[in-house]
C-alpha cells in the first residue's frame, strides 16, 4: 500500500498509530482556522423559517366585545373537577383552566389584569359566570358559562343618545344584541341608540350570527378532545348570570343491571324481600323498589342528611326543591352511539331509481343484558355531593339492604337531625345533563335562551356558507366524539370478550342445593357485598342499617367549630354579607 510515495506496508503498528494521530491533529487545526475566517451569523442576514410568523402586538381597544353564553360538554375522568382554585395546585387540570387557555390563545377575552404566572386564571373584567361546579371525575353534557368575548362587529365612531332598547352600547363604543331580562328588574340602565345615526350604519348592518366569529369552531380547535363547545347564545338577557338565573339543573347517573357480576350457586343468592316472591340473586337490583324510593325525593325537602357539609360556606338552609326524580331504563334507541341506526346513517344510501335493489331497513337495536339504567334528577339547585348521596341510598334500597321508607326517614330532620355515616356513590357515572334558564311568568320550565348549535344554519342565507359547519366531517364535533367513543368502545368489547372466555373455561357453573339460610351463613363468613356505583363491589362485613349507624355532628356544631377555628364571628347578618375577623382574647384565670 503506497500513498504519496510512502510505503505504509513496511511501517510498524506503533508508527502507523502515531501517523493517524498526527493527521487527526492537522484536520482539527484546519477546521478551527476555517471557522475563524468564516463570517459570523450576527454579521450575515438571518434567514427566517418559511412558516415563521412574527408576533404582533394585540390591541384590545381596536375590537368590539359582546356578552355571550357558551354551552359545552366534557368527559370528567381526566380532570380535577370544573372549578379552578387559585393558589391550590391540583394533580389534574380543571375544566376552567382548559377553557381559559383556549380563550386566551384565541384572544377572545381581555382580562382586566395581565396574567403574571403560567397557569394563573383571572376572569376579572370578562363578565364571567358559571352555572354548575362539577366535582372531580364528574362529566357534563350541558354546562353553561356567560362571558364577554371579542366580536367582529365594527366599532361605532361615537356613542349617541338613547332610542333603541334592544341594542346595548358597551363601554368601548360597540353595540351588542340582548334579549329582555328573564326576571323583572328595577335598577337596570341600558344606553340605547338612534337607528338613523350615520355613525352606527356599519355596526347596525352587522348580522349577530352570520358575520360573527365562529366561536364554537375556534374553541374546539384549541380545546382537548374530551371538551367540546356545543352551542352559543348570541343574545343572552341583559341581566344574564349563568349561576343565578339558572332555575333548573338536570343530572343523570348511569348504572348497569346487574350492578355487579353475579356468581352462580347459592353463595350469591340474596335474601328474599318482603314484597318479593322469587329469591333475588346477588348483584341484581330491585328496580321497582328504587323507583318507589326515588319518588320520595320530589318536592321541597331538607337534604342535610343527603349531602356533605361544607363548613367554609357556613350554610344553615339545606332546603332544595326537586322537580323530578325517577329510575329509568335507557331506551335501546338512545343507547351510546345508537344514532347510527337512523336512516341518515344506514349502510346503504336510499335511491329513487326503480332499477336498483332495495335493501331492507336495519332492525331496531335489541335490548341486551346487562341492561343500562339511569337515575334522572331535576332540581332547582344542589348541595355539595347531594346527587351522589341520593343515588347511594337508592343503591342500598335496590340491594334489599334498606326499604324505600329510609328516604323519608333521612328527609325528616326532626326525627333524624344528624346524618348517619355512609359512603356516597362513585363519581364517574354522574353527568350534569343540562342547565335550564326559563323566563319568569311563563308556564313550564322551558329554556328561554336562543342557542345556536354547532352546525345550525338557521341564520345563514347562503347554504354554501361553511361558517355554520363544525358538526360533521373532519374536524367536526361528531368525528371528534366518535374517535373518543370508539377508542373506549374497543376497551369495552375486549374486556367483555375476555369475560366470556374466562366464564366458559373449566367448571363451576353448577347450582348447589340450599337457599336463603345457606346464603346467610355465607354472608356471615365473608361479609356483605355493598354496591355504591363504582366498577366493583365492596365487602363491608356485617351490614348495619342506616338508622342504626353512628351519626355525624350536627350542622350547627360543624359550622361553629369551623368559624371558631378561622376566627370568624357568626350571625345571620354576617353570613349574608360575608365574614368579619374577630380577635380571640385568651381567658385569664383570676382565681374566681
């Protein structure tokens, strides 16, 4: 081997290694000289990436704003509840935090104070109000908030004298539509305008929906896939507050029948109920008994024995009105994703041509086992964890551990002034189904807000206008929800198939001789199974009826202890206006 007249074949290994090291050193020195002579990046014009966008200053004063209501849904298992608590770091994000981030990123809101820290939420100056405050793990399909957002409506050049009631002039000189108040108001000032004012010609020509920002579509592109805006109200009442004007909140709690997996044999046969001829197998719920108990909730009652006491609120009135309460089987036509059985989603597209083969219509979905039931509850307002306490008692009734009469006993606060200690139901199956805003003085409790739902084209004159889309197709709410549903449906299918495989293998399905007496013996040895709405059943040892259990402290005692610990002085006037800090002077023993 020769290179430049040098015969490396005769070189020793040590000499070859030394030569390689010398060449490497020369290459290193050459590279350093090249970098020193090359022009620096600072002196050469910088090259921006092709898709780079310069950050522009955003001046809120150049935009008009309007008060709207948003109706949205979320699956709550990945969130630490709806409400954000300042200076309280939670292990999971809250729904409010996600909504705040989306609104800020879209520059739809202009808080009065700049956000100083990452993760900070400050609704000051946004006219923000919220209807329901769901707990950790709870979902909502009809949550409502009110908020002031950026609008496409042109700013008026000046504000004129009053003349039109329905067009409200905001502080920044913009116009916004508003519906009449839901309830009679006394001291409400509305600045109004003249229709023939030339300076308002352009703002008045603005269509409040057709020309507006597609709020739902904008937010849905920024929100997580399990939070979706479903509708918005372009003209909420002038007095709108999502919290105080909501007259009815509707909840649903879902459960299966059987509630948990029954076992074959006498060791899973529950005791006979007083009004039941057949012996009920453990795991199956007595739906008629639950329905009878649920109806006892209707009306105006004191629910202090069916909620968790929040001493920080110092509540002393626990009366709430329940409009409707029932146990209802989920109709197979409305089961999850059952919309696919409709004619618009059938396998074959209907044809008017007589030459094409007519395909038979799809059969209606058949009822399956296990069946799906729900506890349907409509009420004016609810206490902390009230719904989960109510369904927990109904589950005890359904298992034959309590009679429907126990509901009346818990609602009778004279006979039961203190709450028995019992476990509330699981959070996952609970859904805030809808929030209703009726107009005072009108019969019924129908929602008076005019919602523009995703995909609604009522206000669009041109059918080719895509601004009203966002429901079907790529990026639409339906496709997004289908993706979420199908992912979890596959988990359900595979787990169900595995159950069938395991049950079908080996032996153990023979019924043994015995009866109620043997069941009692088994229960005494292994404990009573108690279902409280979760994924599995719990062993509780010997079951103690609710009315025989240990009681919590009275509401008055709980409130007084909290107030004393926090240094608050109690009293009716104080609870209405807030709390007043008092100085606790230590008692001095003077020998008397």
